[in-house]
């Protein structure tokens, strides 16, 4: 399913290098402590995750595949 | 190595095609096998006997595809402005992903394209620059291989299967840092296209577009 990120998190992804043309892979850390790992995000805004989550409850987003 | 093919105009009128050796001696194509050429001093002495003078010349570039074993060839004009590059760069067996490549600098006039499924691509800034860590491809690779957004998905192994039908053009200043490689097979796609990764954020006003190409 696709989950739209709020502008706050889009701005965070803008600072991360892409994984490929048009996409990032990120770990999404929720305020609850849950971590949704290796989530593809298209155009810095469309999260592709089988795990349903509330984007307002995101604590932090980190790059899944840091640049070597 | 050591010669240039050229079309020259002579002081008596008329033109000839031949080779310029060591940037000082012109030899017509028909005289290429002259025995003088095996003795450089004799060849120069023979040339001094003629009253013919080259008044103008145009170099005839060698076909880029004829340069076997050369990984990448860039053609520049007299102002060192980028003209074109060999396509064989993308077919080398050892060509790896851009992210694993060393950082290099762009030439003056080099142009790139970025294909996106979005008309509001968020890697393009409001002032028409690009963000650090943005992928693209060379204009040459795009022109030779991409007709549709689906082509772009396949050639650049894009994870997003929505056709990348919005084509942006990126014209960075010479000396822009990037990594250059080949899109590796991924996400069920073959890859194989030239991919570049811009290391730093760019200046403003280097991006135009997008133009919409067919989806399929």
C-alpha cells in the first residue's frame, strides 16, 4: 500500500541521497518504538509498505542503505 | 596516436584529404605509404622543398565506435565544450553501479536527463537545481535508448513501475562532481543504462522540463 509522507518528512528525504533514480530506501522509526525497515519511498513522498502506519506517528526516518 | 586526419585547403586553391603527422607534416592519403615516411628527417626535408602551404584545415574525427578497448571517449570542440561521447562506455563487462564509481567532474556542455514518474519531481528544487545525491543519465544514453516511460523503468532498473514519462534535462556547469556507472539489474528489470549520481547540490537554473514522453 502507498502511504503519503507529510511535508516535514519529505524535507528529510530531500537531504538523503537516492537509492536509485526516483526512489529511496528508508527505515521508519515510529514513536511507539516500532521500526518499519527497508521501505521504498518514491519521489520522497510515497511510501510503499505492507505495514500500515500513521505518518503522523513517525519519530524518525533513516536511510536503509547508507552510501558506501 | 600521433596523427590527425584532416581536410586541408592549399594556398594554390583546392583541397586535399590526408593525415597530419606530429602536428607538422601533412601527407595526402595517396602518399601514406611513401618511403619518406619511414625516415622522419627525410620526410621533413622533402616537405620543405614544396611551395604548397596549408591555409586552412578541418579535422575529420574518428568514429567513436572504432576505438576498441577504450572505455570512454569524450569529443570536445575547440572551446573544450562537450560534443558527444562513446556509447561503449555503458557496455563494458566491468562497468559497475554509479555509487561504486570514483567521483569525476563533468565537462563543459555535458547534458544529462532524468526520468521520473512525477511531474513534480522532488529532486528538482524550486529554483531548478538538483539536490545532492540525485540520479540521472547521460543525454546520449537517453537519446539512443529511451522512447517511453516504460523504457526508462527497464533501462535504469527503476523500482517504481509507474512509467517514468517525465523527462527533465540537466545542464550542469563544467566541473560538477558526479559518479558514473551502469544501472545494475534490479527489481525485475535488466538495467544496463548509463547512470550518474550527482554528488552535491547544484546551482540554480540548470534544469529544464519536464517534457512528457509516451508511457508505453
